[in-house]
């Protein structure tokens, strides 16, 4: 009886580990799903350590977590424009692509991870000519779309970049 029970347990134990193994193997990362193809940045390093940037770039960028809008403090180092200057992706005609193109640097991981950002409603998503400065000092803001700059006029910022 005891031996039959242990045989049974062994069998079920084996089944359990097989089930776990199978579910691990069918997890996306093992199923050969394409990993994001992240375009390489210009130069030999990012503004911060690459691993830090992978995990924490949003902390450097998000308005509510930085001082730019609240106190008019701007550091060029973590400026979105600088990010896009180094992380520009060119198409076959050697033209910088915008965030409308899935190959855009910022979309490489975001599409993969289903992250949505609204940044490019207001900010240009590719480097370009500086637009004329306005009285609100928002000269560096050059939205991709016509409906950009929503609410930007009401934001108080020190001076133009
Ligand atoms: C409603 C319009 C609007 C949206 C949406 C928006 N911004 Fe801004 N952002 C501004 C304005 C206006 C400024 C101040 C203008 C300036 O500094 O030249 C600014 C400044 C910044 C700055 C500092 C200046 C610079 O050039 O780097 C960063 C960084 C920034 N935004 C990042 C982001 C990110 C990241 C997102 C998306 C999560 C975002 N913004 C979404 C309007 C917007
Ligand atoms: C001087 C050029 C330069 C600037 C400015 C710059 N980067 Fe980078 N960035 C790089 C380089 C080079 C790498 C490293 C690529 C690698 O290791 O393969 C990198 C790596 C990254 C990575 C990780 C990519 C990966 O392969 O996993 C992220 C995310 C990133 N940068 C975001 C940003 C953001 C956001 C900004 C603006 C705050 C920014 N970078 C500014 C050059 C730059
Ligand atoms: C190496 C992959 C990778 C690259 C490249 C990348 N991101 Fe991200 N980003 C992520 C991931 C993953 C998240 C979600 C993190 C989370 O939810 O904790 C994220 C989140 C964000 C967020 C916060 C969104 C929110 O609502 O909380 C912002 C803002 C952001 N990214 C901006 C950018 C910008 C701008 C670029 C291009 C300059 C960029 N990212 C490039 C991986 C990346």
C-alpha cells in the first residue's frame, strides 16, 4: 500500500513538474516571440548608464517628476530634444522618422510593452529646425500634429530654450 502511494505521488509529482516546465516553456520569452529591436543611439554612451536608462528614463522625463514646468528649471542633459537628437532613426531616404513610424526609437520598446505616451502631441518626435519663439517662450515646442500644444499656452515657463 505504502509503495503504491509513493509511486502514485511520484507520478503526480512528475506530472506537476512537467506542467510547470511546459507553462514556463510556453511563456512568450521562450516561445521565440520577437524581442524589440532597439535602434542604437549616437555616440558611445547615453546621458546616464544604459541599464539605468532602460529602467528609469521615465523618471527623468515625466513632467510631474521634474522641475521644468513647476520652477522653470531646465537641464539640457535630460531634455527630450537631446534624447531625440541622439536617438534619431533615419528612413531609407536618410530622413528622420517621426513617432508615427513604428521604427521610432521611443516606440521600439513601448509597442512591445504596450506603453502609450502622449508626449508627441506637443513635443516634436524628431530633430528639426527650431520653430520661431513665441511670447510664451515655448519656442522649442514643435508638435508633430496640428492639434498639438493643447493647454500649453496656459503653462508658465521662464524663457525660451
Ligand atoms: C500639453 C502639451 C505637452 C505634453 C502632452 C507634454 N509636454 Fe513636455 N513640455 C510641454 C511644455 C509647454 C514644456 C515647456 C517648454 C520648454 O521647456 O521649452 C515642456 C517641457 C518638457 C521637458 C523639458 C524641456 C525639454 O525640452 O526637455 C521635458 C523633458 C518634457 N516636456 C517631457 C515630456 C514627456 C516625456 C511627455 C510625455 C509623457 C511630455 N513632455 C508631454 C508641453 C507638453
Ligand atoms: C549623446 C547621445 C545620447 C543622448 C543625448 C541620449 N542618449 Fe540614450 N543612449 C545613447 C547611447 C549611445 C546608448 C547606448 C546604446 C547601447 O548601449 O546599445 C543609449 C541608450 C539608451 C536607452 C537604452 C536602449 C537599449 O538599448 O536598451 C534608453 C532607453 C535611452 N538611451 C533613452 C534616452 C533618453 C530618454 C534620453 C534623453 C533624456 C537619452 N537617451 C539621451 C545615446 C544618447
Ligand atoms: C529600452 C526600451 C525603451 C525605450 C527605448 C524607451 N522606453 Fe519609455 N518605457 C519603457 C517601458 C518598459 C516603460 C514602462 C515602464 C513601467 O510601466 O514601469 C516605459 C515608460 C515610459 C514613460 C512613462 C509612461 C507612463 O505613462 O508612465 C515615458 C514618459 C517614456 N517611457 C518615455 C520614453 C521616450 C520619450 C522614449 C524615447 C526617447 C522612450 N521612452 C524609449 C521602455 C522603453
